[in-house]
């Protein structure tokens, strides 16, 4: 923790306000707000933020200003920030805080308490981390043990040996699974040789997971996860507008499919009434499959060979739902065609039913395939997936409907 911990109350209030800015605005807005502040104050603000946010903000600054901020930070904090940035995004390595309360096994209880007495004045200490001469984590001290131990007992007699630890390359999803089974307030992070690299607080893990989940719904329709409620309208426009242009382009593709069957629609105007019904129903079917697939990917439920089973299941569900809603839609078309005096209401009803079955089946396949295809391509599975899904369902549902009408009715 930096020297500003002992600043007057007014300075502390200023830091707290800036910490709120960090947690509620995007990185660019935060950097714009912090540009006018002293480097030492920026260090204090970032040290209190979620480490993943601190990393994102720190590397949004220009190279010279970022280096100045790092130079103003205590050595331990500076080294930790630099180390964290070397790990992949959405990994445990990006969430590490400097390890505080590091001890060696030969220390006595009295020596340990004396050292901790100085440390706890500056920072929150949850556990004591016991490391050997090579920096390898060999044990963890729970402070309750110090309370009941004799002053001359050594930590090697009291520590919990072979403690559980996370690795820095571990994904956030896998780390969350481990955390859910243990519920520790803090987790050590060690490399493959067992050397202590940092700690991750349980609160930080859950905060980051909550942020990723909250960003998922927006990503599906092209809203960047950097956008917040406080993001200026012009920046929000730059975030959103390119995706809307893409959505318009895909809508033109669907319109072109309908245009291919202009003669069919001219002869059977009654078909136009059921185009939005078919597109809406198949779109909802695809969105259901998309939501379940994204949830499975987020929770790490899609293992090796699991993708095929997911696609097969969603195709089956789409087919069965297509039959059920297809019967209802077919009856609706039959009744409407009779009211309009059509000579072939039964064929129109059959067309609607078959098109609904085919469209819902394809929509289920598309909804489960798109996020997995995006992930395989190295992109966020949620990124604009709803836009791609809408295009696929519209093209297939309308094209299938009009093709069957052309084949069966005309």
C-alpha cells in the first residue's frame, strides 16, 4: 500500500471518489479523468481497484505516462503490475495482488507477530504465506493458530502444509470452479515450480466473473464491454454504430432472399402475412439455443467432443419444437387462407408447417454452432452472436418458406 494511506481525510475522500470512477466508467474515460492527477495519487487509486481493471487502465495510458506511474509506485506493487500484464486476459494472472504477510518456516510465533504488527497497519492480511529459500510456497498460517501457540514455537510446526494454490495461466472459469468448492477469502498463485507469485482475493474472482457475465448480453448485440452507463454518448455511438451497419448489411441479405421470390409473393399475397411469424419463431428458437450454448461455454461445460452433442441436442429440440409450433401455425394459415378465399388452404397450411419445422431445426443448429465457431476462431463467443444468428434464421426461414410455397402451391 502506498504512502497516501496516511494522507489527510480530504485526500482519502478524493481517492475514494476516483476509485468509484474506476469501477463505473470505461478505461478511456478513467484515463481522461486521471490524466490531470499526480502519479502518486493514481498509484493509490489503482492499488485499491480490481487488479484486472487496474491493468486495463494502466495500459490505456500512453507509454511515457504509464512508465511515470510505475516509477511512482512502491517496488512490490510496480513489479506485480508488470508481472500481471504478461499473462493472458481473463486469466488468474491478471487478478493478482502482491503477496502480503510472507514468512519463512524457521520464524517463531513471537517474531511472526512482531512482523505482522507492522504489516497490518498498512494492509489487510488474511493469511500468512510461508515460503522457503527459493520462494516456494510450503505452507499457510491461519492466524487462529498463532493465538493459541507458544511464543517460541516455529511456523513450521503450525503451518498447513501442501496448501492449495491457483496457477497464473488458469482461466477465470476454471478458477471460479475451484473457488466454489473451497470459499477461501484469498488464494495463493504459484508457478509450475510452486514459487509464490501473488494472491487473488475471493472477492476479486467473483467481481470479475460477475463483470464478464454482465457484459455477455451486450456483446451478443455488439455492445462493447468497455461501455458503461456513464460512457459519453459520442463514444457509445462509436462503439455501437459499426455493429448496426453490419446488422443492416445482413438484413439486406435476408431482403435479397425475399426478392428472389417476388413473383411467388405476387401470386400468393397471403404468404406475406406469415413471413414475420416464421422469422420470429425461428429466431426465438435460435436464441434459446444460443443462450444455453453461451452459458455452457462460460461455465466450462463444453469439453472435448462435447460440441457435437450440444449441436445434436439443439437440432433435436428445434425439430420437435418446430413440429409443435408448426401444427399451430399451419392451422392458423389454413383458417386465414379460407377466410381469404384461397383455393389451396391445405397446401398453404402444409407449407407453413414444413417451413416451421425446417427453420426451427436449422435455428437450433445455428444457435449452438455460432458461439463455438467464434470461440474456435479466437473471438469472444458472445461477440455479435445475436446479429449473426438473426441473419442465419431470417435467410433460412424465409428462403425455406417461399421455396416450399413455390414447389407445393404454385
